[in-house]
């Protein structure tokens, strides 16, 4: 099963993965993902690391606390899902070219 596994290449593979992970983190910080709720009345923007970097709220919502809360929760949940999807996509891309088992 592991006949083609070259242990001497595992260290190099780990270094490559660490380097790519650092690059991916730097890239993620520069990505902006925005989710809207209530027809755009609430917008939440996060970077690829999941840090909320901006929230925009339509002035008409300032008098309706309950609606504002619901729309904020919705937009935050949506942007968090976008961040997770982006992370998964980046991880698959990072691992896509690496094969620690040689030719199979």
C-alpha cells in the first residue's frame, strides 16, 4: 500500500505546505466578501480570514430594532458561510498539485 511513499520527500512536502499556508493566509486577508440582507438594507463585509471589516445599515432600520437584529444575524451568517466556502476552495487548490504518495 505504501510502497511508492518516499519518506525522504515528506519533509520537503511539509515545508511546501507551510509555505503555501502562509501565502494563503496573506491572500485571504486581502479578499473581501460581502453579504446583503433585507434587499441590501444591511451589508456585512468580512475578509477571507473571517474578520468583519465593515457593516452598512440603511437609516430606516435604526427605528426598528427587531428587524435590524434579524437582518444583521442573517447577513453575518451569510458572510461567515462565504468565508468558510472560500477557505475550503483555497485549501483544495493548495493541495491540488501535491501528491505525497508519488505516482499511483
